[in-house]
């Protein structure tokens, strides 16, 4: 391991045996005494979860929680009054301004917001990288920044623009090192890696140095490394950034399978709302450090996606005028008619159009999640937290 090199800008992910000593020293609260290293080692061993309990890839009930349930703790994640401020030349700048939420075992939660809203800062506090300025966080029943090593054994983290792999080593050796760091028994390691190989098609890549992998290949490898120890909670920060359509599909399918079969709790931070609509059963939106929406995608569309569009292909190139709808676009003989879903039903609008015009074809377009969220960012809609 002495020959390891990390590419510029890359940062290894959290692991139980390579916690950054400087980061721990800087984050230690003033009143917290430095623990004796030998005592801490014995304490970690005494309270660490056994690896055999975390290394099964057997199917379970989707969303049931499975291994994600922590004995004595009902929620996978509990956040209360969480705040984080950073110092700048202008004074203290709030990045997260007091948020509260609870995530149950097995939930797949999308965490969205514009640039600078506080998404990544929240994830870094939940994973123990940053210490909050105020408030509390529990992940798997542990305080992240106080119990980083214990938490790392039950937590996986993937940052889309950072790497936890060894840049110059073949991929297989990176996986071997992960197995060593997390003390995964050989039989469990082989079985789990074999399953991940099947799901992510890693076989052709294992002999390739990480630096030679394409972005899509590396992201599949990053996901495999993050879930190899069998984490109860998985934090994903922009895992599909820069990926092509095929690579995105592979990553999404793997995450869907992981959540459904293992009950892994997943927090997905992304700007790609298509990821959220395809994967998440819950959406949280943060803006200026405050949680402004917490609920399902369907509820958000129902509350704020009030405009529907009927696309009409006409026999004749004529103007369409119908009560309750407005023509927002026209190309050749095709017309786009917008109407309010709470004022007029699609069936009634279709009847009105066909009563006045000869129609070749009709298509109904539902509100787009990106349009709704864009309106929220611009302040045109004011959602709320359930």
C-alpha cells in the first residue's frame, strides 16, 4: 500500500482503518478529550457490527428495510435542527440553516436543490466529514463526527467527482484492499464480489488500472467498492454526473436492485431529476439551506404541476380556438394546447376540439418534474414540508 498514488483532485472515501487523523483532530469538539488509542481500538472492536451480519446479498422485500434496521433505533437517519456555517471575509455564511427530517430503513430518498443550496454540506455532515455548527444527526444510531470509524463499517459514500479507488492499481487490487480495510471474511468477500460482478459487469475491468477506466466504468467500480462491505446506509452525491445514457441506465438498475433486494437506505443527491423520478420514493428539496419540500414526486406534481398540454395533429392547417385552453405552440398542422387540470378534464377538452376540427392524432403531456422544480427555484411556487 506504500506505493499508492491518488490522482489530483481525488480523495479516498471513508474507511474504518484510514480515518484522516488531521480531520479528526480539527473536528474534535473543544470539550472532547483525546482518547487513548489503545482504549479506542478495543472499544471499536467491542462495539463494531460483525461482518457476517452485513455480507449477504439475498433477496428481500422491496423497501422493507432488511438489514437496514438498527437494533434499538427506529430510523436509519435522524436530523434535527441541523445547521452549518462557514467563515468568510464577509462574516459567517450559513450553508445549512436548520433542517429536520427522518429517514426510515429501506427508503430511497432524492435530495435536490440548486447549486449552493446545501445538499453536499448536508451529506458531509451525515457522513462525518463535517461537524455541524448546531443541531444533531444520528446515522445508524451513531453520531457521525464522533463515531466515524464505527459508522464507516455500516455506511457507504460515493462522490461523483471523487474516487475511493487506488488510481494506479488494477481494479481487483482496489477491491482486495477494501476487503482488507473492512476485515471482510474471504468467503463472504468472494461471494459478494461475484454478485456485484454479475450486477455491474465488472469482469472485463478487474485487471485494468483505475486510471485507464472510462468515467462510466469507474462509476460502476466506485459503486461496487462502496457497497462491498454491505453498508446499511448509502450516500450518493451526483453519482451519474457526466455519464452517457447507457452508463446511467446501468447505474440506475444497480441502485434499484440494491435497494430492493438488500433494503439499503439510499440518499441520492443529484441535479438529474430523471434519476429521482426513476429511483426515489421520496423527494426532499433544499434551497438557501432550508428544506422547502419533503414528500413524494407524485404529490409535488399534483400540487404544482397544474398545467397539462394536449398535442393535436389536425387534418387542416387552421387556428384552434377552444374554451378553457390556450394554444402555446404551432408547427405545421400540429398544435399544443395548454389547460389547467383543476378547471378542465382532458376528456372534455378532447371532445371540444373534435367537435370543431378534424383530428389525425392526439397526445396528452403531463407536467414535467423539471419544470415544476425550476418554478420552485425561481420562487414561482411555494411548496411545503409534510
